C-alpha cells in the first residue's frame, strides 16, 4: 500500500476552495449536488483507508480473531509506520463510527417524533401546529403511514411563524418548503453531516451544502411566487423569530446560518444556470482541484485496498 493509504485522509483539503466558491459562482442546485457528491466520495475513501489500517493494527493485538498470518512482518511492511498508524486508526475509526451512527440515529429519531406529533391532524400537505415558537421545516416522507404505507412528505409550520408573515410571504414560505421536499434536500444535508463526521476536514462542505440547499429552495420559491423581493422579505422576517429546525439534517425556512447572504442573493439577479464554473476563473480552478483530489482519493483507496487484499491473501494459509 505504501503512502497511498494515507492520501485519502488529507485529500479532502482539495475540496476546501470550492466549498465557498461554488456558493458564489454556481446555481445553488448544481452547487448542492456537486459539494454533496465530492464530500460523500472523499468521506467514503478516507473511511475505507481507516478500515485498512485497522485491519493491520488489530492483527497485531493478542487474542484477536484474525488469521495469524495477518500479523506477519510481510503484512505489516505494507503499511508505513504500521505500529503507530494501525493502533491510531483503531481509535479514529471508533470515533468516526460513533459519530456517524449518532447522526443517523438522531436523524431517524427526530423524523419519527415529528411524524408522531402530526398523528390526528388533518391529512393535508401543510401541517399547522399551534405553537408560540416560530419554525417551519420540510418533513420528508418515510415508513410509518397507515397500513404500512409509506408516509408522504409534509410541510410543518407553527402558528407563530405564520403570524409574522403576510399572505404573499406565507405563499413564499410554503413554496420554499415544497422545494425542499421536491428536491429531497434532506438527503444532501444528511450526506454532508455524515461526511463531516467521517473526516473533520469536510466540515466546511457541511456548511456550504446547508447554505446552498437553502438557496436552491429560495430560488425555486422565488420563481413560484414571481417576486424575488417578497421572497427576500419573507426570509428576513422569518429569520428574526425562527428557532430553526429539529435537526440539521432537516431543511427549514430560516435555519441558523448566513441569512443576510441569502437575502442579498435574492435581491440580486437570478444566478446563472451552469453546473460547472468556467475553467478560466478561480471557481473553475477550484472545481478542477476538487475533482482531481476526489479522483486521486478514490484511486488511492482502491489501490490500497487491492494491495492489502493481495498481501493478506498471500499471508493466509490455505
């Protein structure tokens, strides 16, 4: 494997420049998809390399269930600094696994609780909850409907949120949340959250994906309402009173974040509908750097996996 096994752990650094530039130079829809894909691939590759290091590290521990041949010097020679790297990877992978499982459990738990809170309410696309706290978010569908049917996505909004908006702004709010449901934005947010848990270097992408998903819904809603200024005013007013969403993996109308930038973007021109920035720009260069880093991470992890497989196969007695 050589040093290739360590590359995917640091190659997420190549995605940092595009995290901010994609927000400014791509359509939010394209930026959300690009950043989620890059973050997801980089996180998978770094996790795979941790797993490979753990195999070498645990093979050295007494009483492990692995074949004795996996602790031979020939196997350990495949990993530079095998003793330190192998043992450190055990702790790192435990932290990654714990963080990812906790994120998934929280996501599922919050969704189930939110769906349970709507039991007995009118079966309408918009559920209005009598609550003095202002919030609005898109609750994706899932298992748990009557008779085992899949529950459809719904918009959840409190009376306190509706009270602070006029009729046009309420229309903008509903259109915004509908865009979240139609675009399945919770999936992108969940991928970004898991990627950040898998590799701390991807934290910047988590924030960028959350912002771009909101901007994507803003633009869709502005087109539906037909007035960007109404949309901007609704976002600004809601941000002053909103308490956010139950979990960062659910998309909301005025979730904590760079609301002034969202308002400024809505007061400006419609973003260009490009899926990749021009090559002769800073954003284009950053995009190609991120693409190269993602490809190199995938190749490095694949090379390390194949190399270790062959070494372990040779060290395992028939």
